[in-house]
C-alpha cells in the first residue's frame, strides 16, 4: 500500500493509498476469472491469449481490450467477495459487466475495495519504485540496465515470457519496463 506525493509530468500530485499486483495478469489468472465471470452475468469477455509466441507458462494475457480489462477487474472483485469499482452510470447502481460502454470518472466507485486499473500517476509512481526509489532514478523500472528488468525487442526473441523472471523494482514489482504494455485507467483526452 502506497501513499505519497510524486512528480507526474511536471506537476506535483498527491497519490492516495493504493495496492498494485506484483505481476502482470497471467493468461492462467485471466482464464480462471473469465470462466467464473461467464457464469455470473458477464458477457462478451474476450478469451485472451497466452502471451505472444509464449515461452514457458504464466505468460501475461494478451489480445484483450481496455473494456475487457475493466469488466474483468469487476469480475475478479466479485469472485473474491469485494465491491466492484466500475459502473455503467454515475448512479453507480449497475456494475459494468457487458458491452463496450464509455465509462466516465463519475461512474467509478473510487472508494470500493475491488480491483481496478491504476491511474497514470499511480502506475508511474509504482514503476519509479515509489518512495523507495534511489536518487537519481533508474532509467528503467529497477535498473539502469534494461536486460536486468525487462523482456524487450533485443532480448525477447519476439515472444512474451513467464512473468517475474527478470529482477523486480524497489517495490518488488516485476515487468514494469517490458514483456507487454500495461493498461491504465486514464485514456489521454478521453476522460475528465
């Protein structure tokens, strides 16, 4: 759990307490939650793919949309007995389970204890190693040497790899600089 002030772009922002998974969502976890979701009112939730030309098991899920991720977060919340975060309207009476609904910020129950995407500022704070980060900061999340912390075009052989096989950053979070791109709540210019 983190609470801190951080520089986001060129602005000092205060980040409220939040938690973040240590690993990217694996295809195995995605499939487990998706299987539960499809029998509990969630529809058209993409099956996803086990990485891209995967090496080993527990590759990050790929071929899912932002909408799929948001619905999946709600499903994971419900499956684990937590309160969903995303709703279809600002009344926050119907949790988001189906379709590709444009969700505005007022349809997000920020105080809910369920799973959600990090905001851009939260993701940046976590990627930089939070308040445990060294000064000056690393170039990559957890190292100045990209190969120590990331699977990327020069060392990945154009495939995804098992999550958590490179060293973590200062907060113990893996793959913040590589393997697959990560989703955040904010879409540039799409939400107030």
